[in-house]
C-alpha cells in the first residue's frame, strides 16, 4: 500500500497556474488565509462583491484537509439530528442542519455553473447499522425526516439486499440530495476561477504570525484592512484563544484498483450510494472516478491524536471489514492510502 494522495494524483489533468510564495510587503483590502473550501469560497464571495482580494495558502490550494477528504457532500454532521435537537432544541437544530446543507448546495451549484472537472456525481446517502442496539438511531433519523417531510426509504435486513446487501448489515436509511466529488480537483478549479476574476493567490506561503492587520510569512507579509482566517489547524501564534477551541481530527482513506461493473453491481444493485454506519468512529465508502472504491475510517486514538500519524494498518482494518461484508470483492487490492 503506497502512501499517496490519489485525489491529487488523479487531478493532474487539470491545468493550473503556479502561484509563487509571497515576498516583500504587500497590501490589500481583504486577505484570506487558507486555500481550502472555506477560504476559496470566501474569496469568491468577496471578489464577486467587487472587493480587492489576496489569498495565502501554506501549500497549494486544496492540499490540506479539504483536498484530502472523502468528498462526501451531504448535510449530515458527525452527530445524528436526534442528538442535535436534544442539545440545542428543535429551532436551533434546524439552523445547524441548514448550514452544511447551504454549503453543499453552493459547491454543487459552482461545479455545475462553471463546468468544473471534479467528478461530481449524484449518490444517495445510505446510513446503516451492524448492531441491534444501534437500530434505534436509524429509526430516529427516519422519524426526523418523516416529521420534516424529507424523502427517505427505510430498509430492513431483507429489503436491504436489493440496494446494498452487506452480510452483517441490519437496517439502513436511504435518502436523496447528496453528491460525491473529487475535493482536490474542485479546489484546483476554484483556484483557476479566482485567478480569472483577479484574485491574487500566493501559495507555499504559510502564515506564522498575525500582528494587528499584518500577516507574516517567512519571507514576506501582507497588510490588509480585513483578514479572514480560514484554516483548520490554527496555531497559537495566529490566535491564542481561538486555537484552543479548534482541535485536530484525523481519518484515513484508501482507494482501490478499478472494479469490474459486475463487482460494483454486487455492492450497489440499484445505483451508487455513499455509505456510513452508526459508530462514532465510522466506516464510510463510495465509488469514485475510474470505477474505484474509496474507503475511510479511523480509530478513537488516531482521530484525536494531535500529530499526523500515518499507518496503513488503521485503514486496512476497515478494508477487511468491508470485504467480510462483501466477499465478492475479497480479492480487490487497495494500492493507495
């Protein structure tokens, strides 16, 4: 298994400009720090409003968490709606639900509007349980969707065989409105769009410190009237208080060799799905470009470990689990992780 970002490798066919590191002392009206999903969309919103925008990224746009995600575009969060309602109340829960929903729709709209080459594909969500005690979570989610007049289908072990016949899967909830995407390709396309619109982008320009209205890198600085910080691994040197409220989470992905159409049909008899289960640290998987299977997962220890931890054994356990539920793919190799 090779430690390689397959999403990035598969995006080499998208032409993009080389943006040099920032040097000297530059000035602008709006500075965006971070070239992931949040930073790129913030820059787009600003430049479309007629603002002068400059963007800095520590690597290349999309090279960090955004471009290394599984590309699940769904309004679901890490917690079920029942948990969110219980914690915040029904009114606030709906507001929280609409935040990722609006973000997802914005990404899909951009991809369609500008014709991005980012493997955007409609994939219904499929939420399933493998333990009887977790069946209630699925049923409660179904109840929420029923109350909100959301479209859904609830499957038992027998009916599930028609859509996703996992050997040890007990019940499942399927609902429309979700998409899969190559997140790194999307970020590269967004970068190209911003450059065309006049945004100044400097890559390989990690911000080490923000003093007042000036962001400092190793060889340059940018002074701006307004600074938007759009990064997920915030250092204390940038904002001491905020850095304590944002914590690092780590998950693992692996991508298979190309599957035969027959093998894909075995997994998804009635069309592609993006799947995950009820566990806190859950397995998730879907079909990506090239008829490959992307699988993700982690462990409680690795998820919250503050440093990057690269070990193929973590994701291999989820691959083995998936193969045990679908013996027909037991010989499929996963060369990338």
